[in-house]
C-alpha cells in the first residue's frame, strides 16, 4: 500500500472547487460551447479525452467525498490508538 499523506490530501481537497461534481458526456458538436451544455450547478468543467470509467471515477471522488473518507480514516485510526493504549 502507498503511504498516504492525509494532510496533503486534505489540503488538496479543501482547495479544489466544491462538489458535488457530475459526469457530463458531451457530443462532438457541443464542445464549442461547453458551458452551454453543463447545468448551472457545475462550477468547473474539465474537457479531456478519457474513458467514461475514468471520468466517472474523477467525478465520484469530488472534494466532499475525499474529505469524508479522510475523516472516517482518521477517526478509525484514533479508535485503534485509543484501544491499543487501553489494553
């Protein structure tokens, strides 16, 4: 497993455009006016050629999701430490 720097991941997530993020598939004729094809909730649009699975992954792991995962991991780690010191 890769050593995760949770502080760095939290800073990146907190600095990103807030979510939720959504996956929008654009037709070729829509790429000239990307903002016109995205609903008003979107704060950011990244256009790049990628697989749908890749785009869905990026949209799913928006900042609120990453922050929630970090919070749960830190809480679990804290419980483990508390348990170890209670034995």
